[in-house]
């Protein structure tokens, strides 16, 4: 466990979280706004966790974390950081299953992880990217104190991404 909030626990991923990752990366919002990660079965999901989460923890000391509800003890989403080679700043990101949306969980979890990043990881400038049509994500980023700063092109993404940055 790395964090807990009023309603949520955040912890590092384990390979046994493959069923959750399989469901998340194949959910409609993920496919629409983040893209198809070609996770077609649980073995693919384990490989995704190894490469995208566990290897990132080893290389950078941080990454994405599983978000679990305290009341029902069910995984509902992810939040955390990615250090892309194509970006100069660390990026905050999140994704939630439909059962975890519309309840303020993404804001609660991501506020906590950003505070963790600033106070415990000493991250100076946290940025975010989102699909240009993902207005829900853009509103959340603004609630987190990030400001729209135009569009950027990133390797592996179709078309431009909306960039959000912290204001001084």
C-alpha cells in the first residue's frame, strides 16, 4: 500500500491483477481515449503489467498504482505517473472502469497521487496528456490544477494529444 484516502487504497500492481487490467484496457473509454493495447487474454495482461508497471517501478521508482475501494475492496481504476522518453516532464495519468466513474474517485485518487509525487517523489513539474475529445478528463485535469497548454504529437498515439501543465 502506498496511499490511502477517505474512500480508496492505492497500491503497486502485481501480476495477479491481470484480470482487472484485461477488463480495464478493453473497456470502451480506454479503447476510445487511450487506444487498443492488444491485451487479448490474461497472459497478455500479465505481460502488460510486467512491462508497463513493474518494469517502470524498477527503472524510475514510481509508476501506475491500482485504485481499490475501501468499502467493497474492489479494484476500480489506476492512477500514477509515467516517465515517457518522448517527454521532458513526468506525466500523471489515470483510467477507471465504468463502475468507478462519476463518483469522484478519479479526482480523489489523482489528487492524492499528485501530492505524493510532489512531496515524496520530489517531482517538480507534473504534466498530463489526454485525447482532444475527452472533455471529462480535461475537466478533471483542470480540477487538479493543470492548465491546457495546446496540442502535442507523441509517438504511439494517433493524432495530436491535448497537453496540460502546472501553472507557476
